[in-house]
C-alpha cells in the first residue's frame, strides 16, 4: 500500500526523520567504535576445566550458563561425557577461584584447570 503526503507535510516529516536517523546512526557508530576498542585489547586464552558431577545435557547447560556470567568469558562449551568445560576467556580477567565458586554454586565440583 502506498500513501502520499501533501507537499508541506513531506518536508516536515522528512526533516524530523532525517534528524532522528542521523542521531541513531551516530550513536550506533559510536557504540561500534567502543566495542572495537574493547575487543582490540583482549588477550584470549583457552582453558579446560575438569568438573565432577555432570551427568546429562542439562548439567552442561547449567555449567555453561554459570560460566558465561563470569567476567571476560568469550565462549563456553561443556561435555558431561568428558567431564569438562572449555572456556575462551580474556587472560587478564581469568581468576580460577571465581570459576570454582560459580561451579560449586550450581552444585558441581571443579577438579582442575589446564
């Protein structure tokens, strides 16, 4: 469906739309710039966390959810068959005791980190 606005209305609506879109575009670019700066300073490392007590895919989801909340975490995968979680994390923000607390809080036991 098409609609046509009369001449003076088009200019007024167009003026406001242009300003609104321009403001949103500038804010989006600013957000992207800040995100890129943060990503440039990350020093990712991979850690393998051996965990006792995982028995099913539900356990995997629980562990992943708990670990994702920790600072600096970029990616998490977990396997109950292997009894471990693999974490990609910013090395400057990795603190093993935080991981131990998060894992124990959801009912599992952290054995070791490699």
